[in-house]
C-alpha cells in the first residue's frame, strides 16, 4: 500500500489557479443588471418594500387613532370626575343650608317658648 503523497508546489499552485478560475467563471455566469430576470426580481423587491411601507403607515395611523381615542376617553373621565365633585359640593352646600335652616328653626322655636 502506497503512502500519502504530499502535493508539490506546482500542484498547489495549479489548484489555487483552478480555484481562482472557478470563482471567476461563477462570477461571469451570473446575469448582469440589465437582465430581465434581475430587473423582475428588483421590481418584486421594490413592490414588497412599498407594501411593507404601506402596512407600516396603516399601523402607525391605527396607533395614532387609538392614542387619540384614549386621550379623548381620559379627558371625558376627567370631566366626569370634575362634574361629580361639583355635584357633591353642591349637595354638601344644600345639606349644610338645610341643617342651618333646621338649627335656626329650633333656635327660633326655643326663643318663642321663652
């Protein structure tokens, strides 16, 4: 059985030259920028990018609309809270006036008895 034969410098040089040639051939075989298939793929990519941009705008518009609704709802809640506080203050004033009237009536009755 023969042993492993170490490749000589010439063999290594030839293999490197062949590899460079293969890479060059692979590059040359690729279609150029003016090829119809390349143009079609580019158009498809641009169409997809446009669709993504349109979808992003739609999402952003929906988010803005949602924020506006939430802000409106918060303003409505604040207005409702302020109205409730006003009503509570008005009820408290009316109750206080009623208590004062009752107290004054008791005082007047006591004065009348004397």
